[in-house]
C-alpha cells in the first residue's frame, strides 16, 4: 500500500517569496507522483507529475518538483509567489497495477499569499 | 472538447433520502474513478469502474453506496438513505485506456458534486 504525508495544513508566504510545499510518500514499488491544485469550490487541476523519467519535473504556472528517492520526497516549489497561487495543493501517489491507477492523496496544504 | 462533467454541482438531501450523482467522462475515456472529500481532508478513493464493470471498490462503504458505469450514459454514484456523515464533495475522474506497458498517468477531474444532508 502507498501513502502520502503533507506536513502542516497551512503555509503563508509573501507575494514574490519562494513557495515550498512538502510531500513525502511511502510506496513498496516505484511510484508515480502528482501535484494537484484546487481553487475554492472547483475540481482538481494537475500541476505536474513524475512518471519515472526526469527527476526534476516542471509544471504549469511556474511550479516544479523534484523526486528524491533517497528521501522519499516530492516537494513542490515556485521561485516567486503570486496572489493567484492562493489555493489548496494536494500531493498524490499512484502505482501501476494494470489499468488501475487510483490515486492516494495527502490531506492537502492551503497556501495563502500576502500582498 | 468538454472535460469531465458532473451534475448536479450542489445537492441537498434530507436524512433518509437517496442521492444520485452523475459523471460524464471525457469523450473517449473508458475509465472512471470516484473520490470523496470530507472537510479538512484530502480525497479518498471510493471506486474504479470501466464500462459495465466495477474493477476496484475497495474504498466504498459496505452499505448504502453503489456505483455503475453503463455501456451508454454517465457513471452514477448512488447513496441510499443518506445520513449527515455523507455530507462531502464527491469528485469523479476519468482516464483513457492505458497503453500496453504504459500506465494511465493522468486522471482528469470534474468540478465535483457537493452533497449536503440536512
């Protein structure tokens, strides 16, 4: 079985500051890792994904994440926060078991951006 | 090019009533997943369906909940005799048929149905 840990439930940064959202995973087989963003009363939008290719993954809106197997981590970063980045962010893990690619999500982190 | 469509967006039911949530996947997608999001929690997997088949229902409550994905029409998540604890956001996601030796690596999510039980 796999699991995801997102430490802390809320992160607050100033506009223009570095964004760092942490994600650690547990998986007995090589994982696929994802970051999703959810705006209020909306569905989930995929930011980026790791699927065993390059360990540094670039996504939309200037976000990127690095897969570190030794640390079982997949932290999300953005060099400069924008007000529009305020949302909830979910890290998720999936393993390939035939066609079933169900996702296991972390509890999410709410990102606030101060002017 | 419509994405995953869920309806209704908001649903209010009294305790004991039935709730029916609909999900139309991305055109051409034959795999549907249902997730539930409780307040202050992440999404929890409920069930995975392919056309006319339930493949994995390990996350479904044992009673009152059922899901289907018929040959024609949307996928339906049905909750009978709803209770206050069923109040949550229910999300549907769809993905295409995986290629041989290539997994589904992206699921497209709908905007969810927010169920409130009063």
